[in-house]
């Protein structure tokens, strides 16, 4: 009997516990989720007149979409071909986008409006990718195509913001004076494709169109040109262009002289290329001045050992700007040096000089802080005059002329590097841009996709295939 009562009590307790769990679960209130994020671009329901209309003689086109839309960066994305003299007025309202044509249309001509990613839905800004509307004022739609790619000559990389341009005006100066007949965007791999082209002869260019004028008007502008006329027909071989800047763009310089002139101490201002008073074994010591020097005496700069004995192998030079002094020396590893600057070793153009002699103590790195490097090249014969470039932060930090498939160097600064191979046509050791006036193409660089990592105190080796 006692066992029976115990069983009854246990069953009742279990039932109560189950009810309590169910009750507490029902009492929980959760926040409703908003559902998955909308990633679907607007869908075109119809266009008036329809796409690829022939015998077009109107001045307005309207597109209707399945949701509310707006236009984003229209000036950046919209390409009209042939390029109009008067820019069309393109507007959006609710679920529609309208084109008001304000230019006189040419007879028997195919027109295309490439919207890129300009048409987007309002809620999530999902773009309708590469939407193109085409019509013809004649009896048929031109259907020829032409493709190619553009590479940055100096780096071997791609800049997808460039435009490819076709000119039916074959005058060499047309690219300076007028807009192209056709324009095409580059994709992320540097490829371009012209569509709905009329047959004929064209000049092909590419440029970075920062001004929005689609013309070559600045020597610091990225620019490329094809060597010969392109004849558009049913079968056209793709063309590769190599873009370059004829001149490097320069940023306005700060008025360093004025800033130094306000200094009441009239003290000569300069910096020295040392890191924590440590000198690299592979580079010279460089003194850089804030203001050009007026008077300079190299005999009053001395490189010595710790006992002030002159280092006879040292060579001291000043550059043509009179703002940089270079101390070249065959540095001995893990060794201490002194650089002695006499009080009157230099006076800058503001009359500033040292108030007293200055002695700088520093030491060189040890060889174990460097790594050795061996690179094994394959297909090196593809490049006539190869120069190996080591790149960090888009800057060439070192370069070597390659004379055999195996490259070795005993000491190299540790770090991660990009590799490039320059075809140094004039064999001056550096990359040279093109010259459109002389019809001279830029020197070309091959970018090696895989970076290399050089470890200190390590024999580093890698295979490189061009």
C-alpha cells in the first residue's frame, strides 16, 4: 500500500512539473522578425516605345517597373551612343523612369542608352544591372560588336573605372577636341564590349574620365590608344590596350619655407633616414632638409667609427634640388658609427644654420635580420628585357635586371612583397610612359598574382611563372 501511494505521489508531481513547463513556454512572447532582406532588383514591366523599336521619331521614352525606383549616380553610369550634343533629361517618379531626348536625332542611326547600375529600388537600393535600351531611326538595329581589354602598363593591373572609346573621326586630334561616337565601361577584369555598332573605321582609346567630358585633356590622365585603325565588321579581333599617365599628378605643396621662417630660433631643419638610430645595410643614409641649401661644404660632414676615425669608403653627395644629402658606404654589419656635422656645414636659403656642431651616433643591422632569396623563373623568354620589381604599398621599393632564369640575393629586407616584371625596352632600369604625339606605346609590366613573403634569417625560395 505504501508503495502504491508513493507511485501516485510521483506521478502527480511529474504531471504538475510538465504543466509548469508548458505554461511558462506559452507565456514567452517573441519579437516578430522582418523576414529576409530584399535582394531582388527592380523588374521592367514595359517600355514605351518598346525596346529595339525601329523608325523611332519621338522624343520621349518611359519605363515602368514592378516597384518604386530612383536614379543613383546617373551622370556616372549613363552612357548614350552615339554621344549626344545635348544631354538627355532622365527622371524617375514612383515606378517609372523617363527619358526626354533634347538632341536632334540622326537619320538611319542606332541609339543605345546604357544605364549601368543607375536604376535602383527605393527600399534597398538594389540596382538593375547593366540595363540597356536601344532604338533606331532607320529600318534596322545595328548589331555589330567589338571587345578587348585594358591593362595599366605601369603595374600590370586593372582599373575598372576607365572608359573605352571609339571615334569615327579619324583625325588624331579628335580625342582632344570632341566626344567619342561610342563609349563602353570596363568590367572588374578590365574587359570592355561595344554593342549595337555600325560598320566602319574607328580609332580606339581608353581613358579615366574624371571630368566627365570623355576627352583626353590632361597629361596626368590615365590614357591608352590603339596603334592602328579598327575596322568594325562581322569578325574583329579583340584588342588589348595599355593605359599610362604621361605625367604624374602632383598635389599642392605646403609652404614649408614660410612655416620654417616663423621659427624664432632660425635653426636648420632636417630629418635623417634612420629607424631608432639603426642603419639599413642595403641603403645609403639620407639627410633631407625642409628648405633648399644655399651654402654647403661636404668636407664638414664626416662619417667615423666610435673612435672618430674617418671611414674612408664613405661618399657624400648632394642632389640637384639642394634638399637631400646622401651618405653612401659599404656598411659593416652590427657596427657602430658616428656622423659628425660641423656647425657651418650648411646654410639654407632662409639663412638658418646649426647653432653648434652635431654628432649622431647609430649602428647598422646584423645580417641575421635579413633573409636570403632565390627565385626560379619559368617562361622568362616572353620578356625581352626583364627587370624584377619588388612592390610594397603600390610603390617599387627595389628592382633588379634579370639575366638568367634563377635570381639570387644574399641579403633582403624581410616582409611581404608583390612582384612585377618590367619589359625595359630602353634598358634604363625604370618604367617609361607612352607618348601619343609620337605614337609611342608605354613600357609594359607583368604583375605576378601571388605575393612572396621573405623571412629574416631564413633561406627563402619560390618559383615564379610568367
